[in-house]
């Protein structure tokens, strides 16, 4: 998606350790007009998928999930990373390895918010090793819900998450796929 | 706000320890149509306040902040609760006491995303003891930014956060103020 690629080129920052910082528009400061355009693009790509619910993971997935949900006219549910006193009752649990934070963590979702009648669109801001998405897929499997598709704002194409999901047959749409990153700049995969 | 009060009466659940669960529409499963209406209401109440930025705190504040930001046409910035490898550079830090999680935690915001020219609208889903809002006010003070107002979806009027903020002179607008909660139901403060 040209709009997102241009924004990454303009405002993204490449850091050691394959880190692409896009916190000035996507996941710390949020450019709402951009997010609304990304949400509209997800709708264009998945409007035929019969989506009944958008599933994401806190915290940085919530913004794009909400902005997309307006276009789909469906609710959002988000998996939580910390189990607070306020979650009671039955929950789905899956364990996710975070490379960003360097540890494993559990994600939880109240069982009553995801059912076997649901057709789920999983949305997130980043896809690299794919561990967060795998955790969300695990929760969908526990619920018996169908996965209508997976939408990602920025995929790191040189890391294995996207290839594994496509090989497993999932309908994966990434709005920008970064194929290489270095101090000299970055390149995108042609659509 | 009648729409929100009716929804709380219909779908909210009162639990021991003054807990009001609204996770079926406000902070776990997100009713996007409702959030959009709440966002429009915040805009109606603060449209004259010269807001340049909406400030919230992860995770559950992000959804209402994004939906409101569309109406204001301004960006959102959210304070983070965990300092990841991906935040580098200068940050504002404030320490917040969470009664929900039973511990203190630091919130951080990259300094370059909040400046002294900003007029900030602080938004959050809940206000009880007001510790999260106090942390966000502390960050605004560190930035030298002006606080245009504070918007809350649900205030627990029987806890001290709201009264303290009003006494301090802040323009605080809560869309629903719960004055009492018990097994027999709850009552709202008249507007």
C-alpha cells in the first residue's frame, strides 16, 4: 500500500537488531487519519470474507483494530497480556514468545467473547516471527471459531512469520512488506 | 449521557470490591458503534477547548481515544506501562498506583510526542481514585503542555478521583457518574 510505504520511508527509523521504529505514527503517537485509511484498506481486502469479529492483542493492535472495525461494522475483542483482578470467569489462554520484550507471556481472552459461530479477522500492527498471531490463532482454535483472515500493517518479510502463515494456508494480507532493512534504507516487496 | 447509562444498566455487572465490569462493550469486547457515539459526545463537550492532542494510557484507553480523535481531527498519544527495548531516547516517566492490579507501575511517554505548545485532552475509560489521570497530568506538567480537559467514560462518583480533579480546577467531563453500586443495582448522578 503506497500510502503506508511512503510514510514508513519518511518517518520510520531503522535501529540495530532489525528494529523498525514507527512510533511517530503507528504505535505510540497515532496518526488517526492514516489509521483510518489503513482500516479502509483492510475492509477493501476482506469485505467478502464474512467477518463477524476483529481480534487483536493489546496494546498496539487496539488502535488499528478499532479504526478497521468502523468500516466492517463489527465489534473488536482484544487479548490481554496481564490477567487483572477484573477478569474472572472462563478464559482462553495461550503463551506467546515476545522477541521485543525478551520473555514469554500469557495472553487471555474471556471465552464468552469468541464463539464457534464467529468468523474472525485477526489484525495487528506488526508481523515478524509471528508469535503473537500464532497465539491469537490458538485462541481461535480453542473457541472453535473460523479464521476469515489475518491483516497486518507492516510485515518484516525477511523474518519467518509471514511465510509460515501463508504456507499453512491462511489468507494473510500485509499492507507493507519490508524485504530488507539497513542503515542505508529499506526496500519493500512489490504487491 | 443516557446512551451510556442505559448500556451500563443493561450489560454492566457489579462485583465485590466496588468492581463494575463493562468488559462486554468498553474494555475487552469493544462495541465500536457505542465508542464512536462516546467519541462524538466528547467532541461536543470539548470542541471549543482548542485540543491539539489526545493523551491516554494503554491499554483500555486507546480505543476511546482513537474513536474520539476522529471527531477532533487530532493525533493520539498513549503512555506505555512497560518499557520495551523499542522505546529509546528521552521519555517522561511517572509512577502510578493501580488498585486494579494491586501494585505500582511506571508509565512512560517519549518526550518528542508531547510539547509545550500542545493543548491536551486526557481521555480514559474509568476514573475511580484518579491515579492514572494524575500520572498523565504529571507527564503534561513535565512537558509544559496545557491541559485542555479530562474526559472519562465512567466515573465512580463514590471514590475520590473526580472530586479531587474538580477541586483542583480541571475541566472534567464524565459521560456517566455512578453514585452508588450494590448487588441491588446502581444509581447515576443527574447531569
